[in-house]
C-alpha cells in the first residue's frame, strides 16, 4: 500500500512540476471553481483556431490522465498494466508538450494569451483535486 501511495505522489509531483514549467505562474484559490464553468462559445472569438486546438488537446490529455490517476487510486495492488498505461501517457505527454512548446509566445494575440492562461488554470485546478 505504501508503494502505491509513493508512486502516486511521485507521478503527480512530476506532472504538476512539468505543467508549471510549461505555463505561466498561476495562482489557484478557492474561487477557481467559479472560473471553471462552461464558457459561452463566442467568448473565444479572436483565438486562433490552431492555437485553440493545441491548447484543447493539451487540456484533453490532462483530463484523460486524471481519469487514469483516479482509477489507479482505487486499485489495491498495482500491476504491470498500470505501468504500461503510465508509459503510454508519458509518451503521449511528450508529444503534447512538443506542440505547446512549438508555440511562439511572442506571436500570441491578447485573446490567445488569455485562452492560454485559462486552460493552464483549469488544468492546475483539476490536478490539485486528484487524490483528495
């Protein structure tokens, strides 16, 4: 049981550090839930479609990884399939991060930068809720 908790903690720490390293410093507080609500479609006018697609893909990856982590937390004894799933996520994460790192932040419009900050805030918030 201790190994399971340790592995979970290590995985979440590595993921949280890498998310923070890829994004701007965001402060998450108790009011974050109010920010993470269904947004009207027209709110994202002005966000370039390529940039929005990359950010949505990035957030989708974390949504799927969080589901994996929650599933993992319910398993009494970890097995090899969990490590195989984790390695798949690690590979997918690398590809997803490459897309985000390829974005030239200097070229972002104000709308793109705002969308970037919103997505990073949502991801950080979701990761903070895993295991609680």
